[in-house]
C-alpha cells in the first residue's frame, strides 16, 4: 500500500515548508526519495523479467519487440505518473494532504450532501482504498523476493535459501515496527538515493554496449508494437503496469513533504534513473537474449553483484517500510472517519505526531505477507498477482479527478478533462490486461480488497444503525433537563464529562448514573467528538461550548482532523483556558456507555451475517475512551444492550 507514510519529521508543516531555503528543500527532496519512491524504485527488479515470460509471447531476439516494450514503459511513466499524478492530481490537495481518501472527500464536496452522487463517490473511494490495501500487501513480498533473488545470479548454489531468507527479513522488519521508524528513517533517503544513482550508472553502462536502444523513447515504437501484435498486444500491459506501481505514493505522501520536493525528486533523480536502468536492461537483452532470465542482476558487473544484491535488499526493505507505515497512517484516517473499528495506537516519537504504531495492523500485514511469500515463492509468480488492484485504484483516481476538475477547476478543466479521457482508456487497458491474470494469482488482491471493502462498509453502516437505535430510544436533552431540575438529585463536587455521539440526546451514561448513583456533579458536560473532513482542525474550530438550561450543564463539541490523534483531556485543558469551565485532571470524571450489540431479525438495516460481523467487530474494538486517550483512573463505563 503506497500511501501517506509517517517517516517524515516534517509532518503537517511540510507543505508549508517550500520557502525553507536551499538546505531545507534539499533535505525534503532526499527525504521524499527515501519514503515516496521506494516502491516504484524497486520495480526494475522484476518488470522486464516478467514481460519476457512465455505467456506474453515476446521474442527477446526481436529488435522491434524489445524497443516496443521499452517505449511502452517510458510512455506509461510519462503519462500515468508524470502527467497524471505529478502534474495534475497533485493540484488536488485537501489542505496539503493527498491520497485516494483526500481525493474522495474533495469530490464529495462538489455534490449535494446526502445525495446519491455523494454516496456513489464514497463507495467508489472506499472501494479504491480497499483495492489499494490488497495491492499494498503484495509490495513487501514481491520487493524483498525480487531483491534476494539476486542470489540466483551471484551464487546459484544458494538458491534454496531465497525463500527462508526473505521470510526472515520480513519477520525482522515487522518485529521492529514497535520501536518506531524515526532513527531508521534518517538513513532512508541517503540509501535510496544511492540505489537510484547505482541503477542509473548500471543502466548507462549497458546502454553504452547497445546505444540504439534509446530510439525506444520515440512513441512510434510503441504504436508499431500494437500494430504487429494486434489485439493480443494489450496483454503486455499486464507487465508494463509493474513499472508504474507505486505512482500513487507521489500523491499520497504529498502532505509529508510538499508538492515541490516530490516533483523535483521525480524530475531530477527518480525518472532519469528508472529510464536509464530500463533502457540498460533492454540493451542487455538485445546484446544477449539469454539475459531475460534476470536482466537486472545479469546487467550488474561481476565485481558489484554482491554489493548490489545487498543494496537491492535494503531498497526493498525501505519500500516495504514505507508501505507498512503508510498502512498505519491510512488505518488511523479510516478510524477517524468511522470506517474501521478503533484499535490501539501507540506513538513512537515525542517529536513527530505521524510516528505511530498500530499492533493489530502490523501483525495482520505480517501474516498476509509471509503467507504470500510461502505460497508464491518467487517474484515472477507474485508479479502475476501484482497490478490488478492498483489498476483499479488508478482508474478510480482518474474518475474522481475528472469529477473534481469539472466542478472546481473552470480553467484547467479545458485541458484536464481531455487528458482524463485518454488516461481512462489506458487505465481500462491496464485493468483488462491484469484481469487476464486472475487465475494466475491476481485473484488474491481482488478477494482481499473485497473483504476489506465489506468490513469497511459493514462497520460504517453498523455504526449508523447503532446511532439510529440509540437516538430512537433516547430522550431529548433540552426537554429532559428542565424536568430533572424540578426534583434535583444530590450534587457532588467536581466536573462530570459524559461522552456521546449525539449531542441532542441524553447520554446513556448520564441516565445510568442518575438511576444507580442518584447524584449529579457540580458541573456536567455533554461532550461530542467530531472528525472533520480535513487533515487538521483549525484552532478556532477546535471547540465550541454552550450552556444548557443555566443549571451547570454544558454542551461541548471537540473537533479533530482525520490525520490527528484525538487527545480529549489535553484538548479540553488547552481550549478551555479562557472559558468559565475548568478541567482539572484530578477533579474531572469521564462517563461513557459501552453498548453490547445484538443481531435482531426484526431489523432490516443489514443482512443477518453483516449484523453478526458488526457485533463481533464492535465487541473487539478498542474502547472509545482509550482511543480518545482518557486516563483509566478517571473513567466510569456503564453498559447498555442495543439490538440492530
């Protein structure tokens, strides 16, 4: 999953840092090279090797086939990555943040709230994110396997150790996540920069043996390829797409580094290095057709093969690290937006809010990735599974972009919409070509994506039904308090904070407290926590407060952005400095209700199996109080049973 990674120290302010001067910009560029481009940067390990497999029907001795393939790779990078993502989609930022969820939110804003169009865009965006997760699981497996397979060239007698060594590397990688990536992140940029310089130098060296290969930059070679191969030629796009996997990371990681550093890194380092290496591999194949077995490592000089294998493994680990930390970031966004159950979130850095570790996501990824390695056992087999989900995500990106451009870019849409029309045709070509590999392994990311989509939609719909039931059985707060004050219960010192998702209804915890304890606190706060569709809540919108009935009851709404980790006690103390309420940590008690979900046939909100799935997820979700960082010694939880 090449998504918003958390390894940058610049965090939220990165997109404001374009004026930091040459040193600051250079540091951001190197950091972006380490985090953003790890996945697309390791694609040369397996792309050409996959393209020359027998089922694609390419002839490595054919001058036209080799130049046609290289031309398709070059123009795929230029159109699908440079034009689509670097030039156009990076213009669509949600207060500096990117990624498919940000694009979905922006597109929904162009449509009437609550309408069918906004609902359809939401479904499309979540389905794209689900497919993206399926693709992201493959990235660590295929990258590490592709790198370790250099042993086949360097020391063929050690071939039997490739799979065990790959598994060992991945296990170590996942077990070290709990320590955070801040220290390791400092070397990401320099190591990946060395990787790109190395593959560029090796590519240039091989081009020198067959300079004619640079003619592949002419798009006519790509056109001739399709003319010669007819309709069957479209299936080669199933291999070409491997060269652009990871392209969405340019957009997804935009909030951590800013547009300018990512664009500079792409134009000056990454794109030239990739094309030099691909051209060099093509030159090697034309000079020695037997090199198609592993053109990347065979093209490396003998004296550099072991160092290059080590460097390739480091680059693959870095690419995997970016996927893992990106998964943590996206999971936190999904939690905030209400698409997945709350999970334990640990902060691994005192300085950087983006440095987080989510154990549940980490161990799930580890199991899936290791199962993939043990099942497919080679990067060639995994490449067959790679691409179909990212093709689907890229198609959804293009559709959302077209919708956004049509509604909000009156000048740019005159040229953006025609470009989108061309790109949609290419996206569909990629999707069809990868769909042909469905039974060869492409079924895995599709099935995984569908499972993730089902979980996301079930949790979201289940929460809606839960809130409807609570509201249906609830008592309106404005009518309840005057009646309560006619015969007021005993008052005790301190402040009571009652958490509720619906600020107009009496919290269940308040009713239970009155029923069982028969007391009211000196100050009572009805607290609702809202998540905004922006990455970070502006300070002036952080909190709103209002008095209810003039009886020491207050309605408070705290707002957080979807990139923030909500810390309710801290936010209350900071934002209430100037208001009449004070939240002394030792004098404040938090009350929350914890519902037990019961699936009922009388309700028709979801299918029975989805009701049961939601009940299981709700039972195992981390409590809201822990997610909101409320201390356990100041918390009282009261239970309630709800049928949906």
